[in-house]
C-alpha cells in the first residue's frame, strides 16, 4: 500500500518538555487511523506538527512524497490536509451558511469578504450544501450557529473541514463533550465519509475510536507506545498500564 503520510522521528520540544518525542509511523492512502492516549500524551501536538500549526523541532513529516516539515499551515492545506480542532472554532453570531462561506473563502484570496460576486457565492453555497450533507446538517444553512446544539456545532466543524475536499482529514476529539446520542451521530458521519478519504482521529473514548479505524497508534508521554489493530488494543498490557490505568485513577 502506498504511504500517504510518513512521520520520521517527529519531535516537538517546548522549552524543556518534549511533548512529542521521536514518533515514527506511516499512514496509507485511504487508511483510517486512531491516535489515542492519556491527556497530555502529545496527541494534539502531533496533529499540530503534521499540519504546520507548530513546527517539529526534529524529525521529518513527508506528505505524498514531499517533505513538508517546514511548510506553513496554508501550504499543507493547499496540498490537501484538513483538520478540526479540539476546541470549537466557530462564529456563533453568524449563520451556518456564513460560517461555511468563510471556511470556503478561507481557502481563497477573497477570504475576508462575505459579499463578492453573486455567481461565486452560488458556487460556494453548492459546495457548502455538499459538505453539510456529508455532516448531516442539510437544511440548517439559515440557522445561527449559537442556536445549534453543541453536537450540531461539532458536525458543522466537520463540514467546514470537508469543503476543502481534503486528501487527508484530521479530527481532534470530534466527539468530545457530546452526549451518548450525539456520539452515535458523529460516529455514523465518520463511518459514512468517502472511503478513499484518509483519516486520522484523535479520540479519548476508546469504545468510539476502536470502532472507527483500521489501525491504532497509542501515545504516552510523547512516545509511541504501541501500534496495533483495534482488536488487539484493549488486551495489550502496555496500553492497559498507561491508558486504562490512568483513566481508572482519574475516574
Ligand atoms: N504550545 C505549548 N507550549 C508549551 N507546552 C505545550 C504546548 N502545547 C502543548 N503543550 C504540552 O505538551 C504536552 C502534550 O500536550 P497535548 O499535545 O495537548 O496532549 P494531548 O492532546 O495528548 O492531551 C502537555 O504536557 C502540554 O501541556
Ligand atoms: Mg489534545
């Protein structure tokens, strides 16, 4: 299988802290990968190093054959990397449609204009409807974001990440803070996204994560602890020690 994303000894150091410490892995075209691990394991920082929000202080990030370790966020986005953030990142007083337009314009030079030429707006709105459909928000374009449920807001963030027609989608805790019923919806959305779209999902909830992916990477203290198939994660002694052990202590 062709490797789409290769991480070679990726390290991110903040002062004296190595938040990500020598992580190497490779993700195949079309693969669905979970990254799990206790709080503070370095999961979000690894996403940041992949997408360019922070730069790796050592190691290499290779995307589709190109070394992007030092490329800025927009250059990696232009190559097809798209992500959602752990913390919601929406404009609450704008409608769903306007948030979608901003997401689309964010990809182009007309980024700060909600006005512009009407025929462009029509094309944008068609693309927005496509992405809203994938995220099960059809018919919600006129709703103000602050009137959406929290679950719908997370769905909107996925829709905003999908307008770029990404080649790889990185989801940072897409179900964080959701009710069990809302989690089911998010899981269904993720399952029904195009199968050729590569996905990396950070998820704290193991039940959710293991049901969505082909392969699992476990981080602990910035290190890659284990990589295994979902079926082999729960029974893994190292995973039980760091992940379940900590989860129990913190519960
Ligand atoms: N910008 C930053 N500056 C300093 N320390 C950071 C920064 N971002 C994350 N950290 C630290 O790096 C470690 C890993 O954080 P993070 O990647 O957010 O973990 P996770 O997403 O697995 O919970 C934590 O100890 C966190 O406090
Ligand atoms: Mg995180």
